[in-house]
């Protein structure tokens, strides 16, 4: 008996003898079956644009638990995105019950930024009796898109979900996120430094942060490592009076930081669609290549943009514009993923 007791203790120590696991808290934010894509805080708040969660669930119904009012989009079983505005509490996502079986859910919140306020705190799923969650197969590679309102999908129907980065990620069936903010600059500018007299959040400084807000914590880049990083920034710097030399210095520095934090990623630096800073962007890429970075390249977008048909205001792509840009850029992203 003593020998059996000792042997049992040894097997437990080695992890050979299974110990009953605690019951899964199905649908709770801590549920390991829920995948959080992009930058999420420890309190389950998505940061930046393009963050989302995905999970599988069984049964016929599902609801989202929200503390206070917020706006979000969701898709069940890969269907069209549905929008919920100014909702809180237990939000029913299946007013018409589904066929009994396995289903998938994707949820993306509208990011609280600028003049938009809300409570984007995910508090879990409400499932029916006997229902459970299950983990979806995760894509092996991911793409991170860095930019401003154009990358964030400002003015598009479903905002970040209608923007070219989301379209490319979904088309290529890879994980994806948008580290983007409406009004963002490359360079960090105070109101006094800007010719417009208003501050501009600079991604050169804030790319490494969990969120764009002042005082945001440093992002843990060990949480995920994208295979490709696409940088499309600079449209707002022109309006704030940034000069050529400062832009080139800032862009070269941003590329250095992206490389430092993502040592194995392919980096694509885009000529911004309206054409500003083309020479400076290309030269920054050449500077980084000369410094030994062989995995950064310049994407010349000349001829991609037609403001008359692709935009309602001449700057921000409409849904059609994002579709055109996605079609143009996707081969470059696909090739980078393949390499």
C-alpha cells in the first residue's frame, strides 16, 4: 500500500496521472475558448481599431453581456455583420433561435476615441441551458495594419470592419488587427507645435502602447507576433505642418521600432494613397535596408487612388474605395505572408 501511495504521488508530480480540471466557466471573459485578437486590456477592453473576439458555441442561442451602453458589430457563422447601437445589459444576438448545433461568433466593438464615448468592456456571453463554448482553429499567421483614420475605416459603413485591412485579412483567412486612430499623425505634436493649433497623437511614440491614450501601459509584444506589418501613415502630418526632414526622421524611427518589437515580421511601408511623403517614405525604407533590415520594403501606390469615385470627402475611402484598395494591396500582403 505504501509503495502504491508513493507511486501515485510521483505520477501526480510528473503530470502523468490526470487530475480532474475545474469546471469551465463557459462564456466568461476568462473562458480559454474565447480568442482575443489585437490589443485587449486585462479588463477585457479592446484598444485601437480592428480588435475583435471569436469563439465557437453550441446550441441555439447566444447573448453578449455589457455593463453600460456601447456600439458593436457581430457575425454568427460567418454571416453578414450586424450592428447593435447604444445597447447594454444582456444583449440577445439570436432573436430568432439558430438550428441546434455548433456555431461561430465574432464580435468587434466601436473603439472609444475622440468625441465618441461608451463602455467597451466585454463581460462575457450568456448561453442557454446545456450550451457550451469551444475553441476555433486559429490562423497560424497574422497581419497588423498601422495607420490613421484611413486604416481605421472612418466614414466606411462598418468602420474598421469595412476597411481595406479587415477585407484583406478576411480574404486571406489570417488573423488581423488595425493599430489605427482617426486623426493620428506619424509625429507626436503638441498644440503649440502644430500649425493647426491642435495636438496630434503620434504613432511613432504610441505604437508600443496598449492603447493610444495618454498614460497607456506598454504593450506586451509577447502576446502575439504578426507575420506582416503594414504601415500607412502621414496624411495628417501634412495638415499639421510637419517638414520633410522631421517626417523622414520620424518614419525611419517608426520602422526601427516596429522591427525591434517584431523581429521576424515582413514590414511593408506604403506610399500614402494621396501621394504625400512618397520620397521621404521610400528613403526611410532605404535607410533601414542600409542598416541591415532585409525584411522591410516600400510599396508604391501610385495610381491606386481616385478621390472622385473612391471617397465622399476626397480623403477617406468609401466602401467602394476600401474594396479597390484591398484588391490592389492584397497581392503584396499575400506575397509577404508566403515569404
